[in-house]
C-alpha cells in the first residue's frame, strides 16, 4: 500500500493530494512525540488538547502552540 509511506496521514488514502498529506504527517509527527517539559526538563510532555500541554512527570499543565508546545 503506497499510503503507508506518509505515516499518520495515510488514513486519508488517496484524497487531498500528496503534498498536503506530507505536511499533515510532519505536523502530526511533531505532535505525537514526547516534548520537553519547561519545568522539570524531562521529555514527558504530551498534548492534552489544542494548545494545552501536560507533563506526565511533574503534572505541570501549560499552554503552548496548537501542534507543538513552543
Ligand atoms: Zn515536567
């Protein structure tokens, strides 16, 4: 399946065109990895909802950008 190549955006199948799916895949990759916490400096931060990020280590909740914390 050719759609496997573009990671998480593969769920769109052949729709929307290749370039835009590539962009979505890049953004979602950044969104899903562990981010660094500004309070305890551990990579334990995940997005809770759009613009809201939470640290699983020290339980800090803070605002950031929609797809990345900073
Ligand atoms: Zn933390």
